[in-house]
């Protein structure tokens, strides 16, 4: 219930409370953590076989080894 000045685009806005500010940040951090976990699953792929995937410059076994590790 500690009052504080609200901010909007860097200027004073309507008053708010410090507790509400912290509660909103806590919720935002939770959403960010969920997005990070989802991104790790989505981005957990690797490709070294070239732009068109022909493996002309690198063996597919090397690509598999690198992607695994």
C-alpha cells in the first residue's frame, strides 16, 4: 500500500502503489521464463549442410555429431 508516482512514457501519470508495481513485474517475469523455456525447445535444432541442404562441403555425420553435442 505504499503510494508512488505512476509513469507513462517517462512522465508522471496517475498514482499507483509499489506493491502493484512489484506484482506486475513478478507476473511479467513468469511469462518471460515461460517464453524462454519454449524458445529453448523450439530453437534446439542445428543445420550445417548449407543453404539448400546438399551437404556438398560437409559430411552429414559431422552435422549429426555437432547437432547432438
